[in-house]
C-alpha cells in the first residue's frame, strides 16, 4: 500500500493507473471500457478505463489493456503493443513495482476512423 | 501443387486455426497481444475505401439496411461488405464493392487487393492469403439525388 495525496492505494490499483498512463501517452491508441464498461479497474477512489488488473495469491498483478487504435496506425499493432507494454514496465520499475508486475496483455478491440457514406 | 490447390489449402488453413471468440492472440516473451477479428475486418474495409474509384462497400440491400441502422446508431460502415476469416498467422478477405461508373473494374480490383494486403499485413502482421472481390454495382453521379414524383394534372 502507498499514499497518493490523501488516498491509500494498493499495488494493484497503482499498476492499473500506471497502465492507464502508459496508454494515455502512446500516440495512436486510446483506452476502451468496452460494452457496458466491462474493462475497468475500480479502486477506492480511482477508476482506470480500459485496464483489468488481477492480483494472484503471490501478489503478482496481471494487467490486460483494452485499446482502440486510430486510423491509420503509424506502426503495426504488435509494435504499438510493445511500446505500451514497454512504457508500463519502465514506469513500474521506477515506482518500485517491477516485482509485482505479472503478465501484460494488450488487446486491440476496435479501429476508430472517419468514414464517408456508402 | 497447382495455384488453385495452394489457394484452397491456404484458405482452409486460415479457417482451421481460427481462434475462439474471434480473437487472434500473438504470444511474445513480454506478454500476449490480441487483435480482435473485428479489427482485421475494419482494417480491410477502411483500406478498400482508400482506393479512388471505390464508391461504397456492400450489396444494395446491405447498404439500404446499413443506412437505416447507422441512423439509429446500430450500423457500422467500416464492416459493411467485408468478411474476414483469420487465424493465428493468416487471413482471407472477401469484399463486395460498388465502383464509380467509368473506372476500370480490373484496375480498381487490383488496386483494392494491393491496398488491403498492404494494410492488413502491415498493421496486423497477418499474412493475407487471398482477397476475393465481388463488384456488384456501379455508381452513377446523381444516383443519390431523390427522384421527383411526377405531377398529375
């Protein structure tokens, strides 16, 4: 547990927030909560859209990020996934949470584009 | 093996390795990347629309229904006229096109095929084994204008 302002946050929610920040600073992608807000991490006072964070019995947290990609993407989806995943691993390391971070999955759910009629 | 046999084998391979839930997972040392089949479908549809001379995608009935469902927020132009079968490494794409009158259909079909292969392979990493194109209509300028009802004296 750690303090963020006046709030206590679990490692799970901290990692989810770092995942949300990694998505936010990555060009060409946005988080999606999916149908009925299915992909959310809800902490005591923090809600992170597009991120599922699941803690196992050993305290390791698996992260699943759900993304929308803007059309046309400038790099392949695998490269985008590696960029987001790399950012999360680096920021988890800087926050001293690298031991807690488990598998990081990236799921591309949709493409956003302006389309002409037809 | 003949080209036709290769195509059939490739297409059946793509279908047999299809993942459940319409998703294509890609394992790496750092984690799994999953590309939804709807993403592959949308990439193919958007790529086809990028080619000048392609007026629309979908059959006449699909477009008529699509225009209604889109107005009520249910339709999606990005997937209209596009069908994709994808596996772990391969994909096969079927497209139904409406082409602008006056354009060369073989030239447009070739351009669409190249663009779809370039986009799908570049963006998703899947090898596109085939792009089947059906041109089911031509668009004439003025087709969209409402027809005035004849006046009866």
